């Protein structure tokens, strides 16, 4: 299923505004459930969880910062 640029942009905004804070709360809650590890192990857990959330969402965020590829190009503008 291929999402249009506009839908990927909306979905990425929704993920960043609602999903990421919820993921952070979930990660902190899960780490607090285990006995407090050393500071380095705790840092490693948070860095791992911080990177882990992005991998499944890579396709949604890819190219969002670019200009809309579906928009009509202006013919008078030099390339």
C-alpha cells in the first residue's frame, strides 16, 4: 500500500505529535518496572529504544522534508 505524499506528511505529523510522546511514556514506564540498572545500562536501554521506534516508520518519514513530488512544476522556472 503506497501512501501519497500528502497522506504520509499527515501521518508523520500525527506520529510525531501523538505517537512519539506516548512511546516515550511507555518506554519510561517499562524501564521503571525493572530494578534500577547502572547508569550506563540505563543509558544504553534508552538509546536503543530511542532508535528502535524509527525503523518501522522509516517509509512514512522518507522524503517528507522535500518538496511535494506530486505538485505541478512551474514551466517558467529554470532548472
